[in-house]
C-alpha cells in the first residue's frame, strides 16, 4: 500500500518543541547531537530486531524497517550536506542542497524489502560517520550556512538540531 507523502515543512523544530515526540531544540546543546545520533541508531537496532519489523501499523504509516532505512539515509544525506556547508562555495554564496524526495526514495530503494540486520548495521555506520562530522566542526564554523531547495536556510547549529529532531522523532514513531 502506498504511503501518502509527507509534505509538511518541519523547519519549525529548530525553534520550538515538537508536540509529538517532545524534542526541545532550546534544551538540546549542539554538543549533545553526536551522542543522541549514536543513541538513536542503537535504539533502531533494537527495533529492527523485532519479528514484526516489516508490518505497517496502518495504511498511512511506514513499518519500522522502512523508518530504519529512512533514518540511515537521513544520516548519509546530512553528512553530505554538512560537508557542503563547511566547504562553502567558490563565489562565497550559500551552498544549496539538491531536493531529496524521501517518499520516492523509499519506493525506489524498496525500503520494505531490505534486510533488517543489514539496515541496522548500515544505520549504525552512517550514524557514527555523521556524528563524527558534527563533532569535528569547530565552534567558529557553526554559523556557516546552507540552503535547502525550498529556500529554507540553516546554520550548522540549526542544521544539527533539525537533523537530530528527525532521528529522535522517528525513534518515537517506532517505539511509541
């Protein structure tokens, strides 16, 4: 069954608490993002070991496996985008991220048919890589910017909070 695409603009989670998962960006220090990233991957490893990992709870919600594959790809994508922000552009303009359609990726990459153990391993690796990338950003570079294809602009600092909300929220989705 196809999932209705999520077209909400979630950028508000960099400014105020999420009423669904409880994530509070003002209470989350940048320095906490790497540990929260690794913790989210560990929590997903537990979820991906469940016997019902492929079962969708309803017609409009991904299975835990699909969420796990999505979170893995989010970690990979944010690592690339963070590198773009830190590298900057030759002309000094704000780096612009190409659009990523998460729902199209889920269908094209057949998230629903992937091996849960492999997804858990790849998620742990991707989480560790992006956590390390966030850890390595010097304080002086946390104001560097990047722009999403829809015009939303992030600093490295707000980008870190936007990223970790996604992981925390999806842990909530599959464990709640």
